[in-house]
C-alpha cells in the first residue's frame, strides 16, 4: 500500500505554522488518496502469527488505551474498557478461570488513553475517575473486590520499583488538548502552573512537584504558562527519572520538547528541542527511542541522557511516519505501529537490527477519525511473549491479542 512520500511530508511541515489550514488540507487530501488507493483487505496477518479477540462475550467497543503500559499482568489476566452508548466501564478477564469481572463504571476516560488503567501488581489496579469535578486516582483490590485507596492526584504513569506515580492536570489537557482530557469535567478552570507531581501510590502523599514556570525558566523561553502543558510521562526502568513532553502553543504553531526530570535531585535534562516530538519509550536507564525531529531528519531517533541523538535509518518508507514505539526489556526488540496510510491501513512492525518485520496490517474505517481514531497502540506483556493492540477493522473498536504460533 502506498505510504506518504517525502514531498508530501515536506508540504505538511511547511503548513505547521498554519494549523487550521493544515488540518483542513490534510482531511481533504486523505479522503482523495483513500479513493485512489482503495483496498478491500481489512486484515493481512503474517505467517506464524494469530490475532485473538479475548473479549468475545462483550458486545460493541472494547479497548485498553495507551501503548506505554501493559494491559496484561504477569498472570495473564487482561484489562479492558467497555463502552456502550457513551458510558464506560473497566473489566478484568481472569486467565485461569475465564471469569469476567467488572471493576467500575467511570467518568474519567477518553478514546486514546482510557482511564489510564494500570496494573500495580497482579492483584491491584489503579485508574482515574471523577469525584466532585476532580480527577482522582482509585486503587482497586481484586481480592477485596473494592477500592482501597482514593487519591486527589490523577494517575499518569506508575513505577513498580518504588511504588510512586506521576500526576498531571487533566483540566489543563481539557483546555489545550481535549482528546487527552475528560469530557465529564464540567469546570475547565485549572491550576495554570501545574506541571508534574510525584505521588506515593498507597499514601497519596505528594513528594515532589515540578511547575510549568520551572520548565519555562530551564528552557529559557518566553512561553505563556496558560498556553503550555506537559503530557506523556514515563518513569525510567529504575524509577529515578521521569521522561515527558513539554509543549507550548505559540503564535507560529506548537513547539514540543522532550525532557527528563531527575525529581529527587531537582534536575531537568533537555533531550530534544527541534519543535517536533511525538512518541517515545525508554530502552534502558540511559537511552530512549523517540519519534521526532533531530538536527537534520524527522523520524525515529535514539537519544541518551548525555545529549547524543542518532537518527534510525529505515528501509520501509512506512517507518518514516509517526508511530508508538515500545522496547522489549529482554531482547531490546522494538515494537511500533503506523498511522493509517492512503488506503486507511495501519501496520504493526517488529524491528531488530536491520530486520523490519511487517507483522499485521489492519484497515481502519473512516468513522474512526480525529479524536475518536483507533491507533493500534501496540504493547508487550511483561516477558514479551505476546502483544496487545487495538483495531477497528471489524467495524468496531476492539482490543486484540497478537501471538506468535508455537
């Protein structure tokens, strides 16, 4: 299937300073390209793999959310969101018994990240909800079948190494990036300077706080705090650093920076600052894979905490586009996806050295577009023996398990 070429990407880059024109032009162009590149194939699966829907007993829409955390715990139990007529609930399916357990109905969710549902361990789940127009983090015990903690700081990401989690202001996201916020928040007034908080998952105590003002001062830029935000926090494997994206909306477009925060020592590290940063994952405690703009090229890069940045040369032109990379902790194999190409086909890749394995291609219907789009958001389980992902190729948004055949 035809991918977007270098000339098309260069034109999109030129339009970055005119976001409204860019978005309208993109929509019209994608519709035209779809007609010219139409494909009737909804699913193309490479030999040696099986794609499984683990929630056949749930009708309608199922999905997990973002690519940065596993939906499967170490026992093989799997988390999902179920959406029916705009109402969302969290469920767990127990591997050993096949039992489907409803955890809770929730008001804090979006199509891209769900409720930030997170396995804390095999018996405890954290997720966001809304109480009195405030986003709270709930900790649910599967053994006790109830919420055992409820904290006033929302969940963004969690480190099992030190039982800490990072929190950001979802009301700020409602204002600047609504598709990552929560529609059920009725009061959009936010704490303008709110950045990132580090919170104990059991006590709910905030130990460290990074404000937007501190970030702006570190970068030495003249950004308006009410038009700036942070998002996409990730703990390093050892739990000592927080990787995050800082984004500011300026008169000539949006500017994104990839930063790391050594919260216990109060230090910030600038990793990427060439306007475009999208998705990323830790490779180890020093290196990160990130899709963004380096000094000369836009695409996947390897950056490290010493400031080195190396462009990853790829053979398949599909891999020049944005995706959601994850790294297997055992083998360092890279898992990533693509946005729909001209024929609305999303592709999942496994990358190992020079080898680029195209594992599955899935057609996404046009009804899944914009904030309600279906990104594959592929994610490894703990030992990288299987992958979970989302797709709309059946006509419904569904969570799937992808396994290599024995």
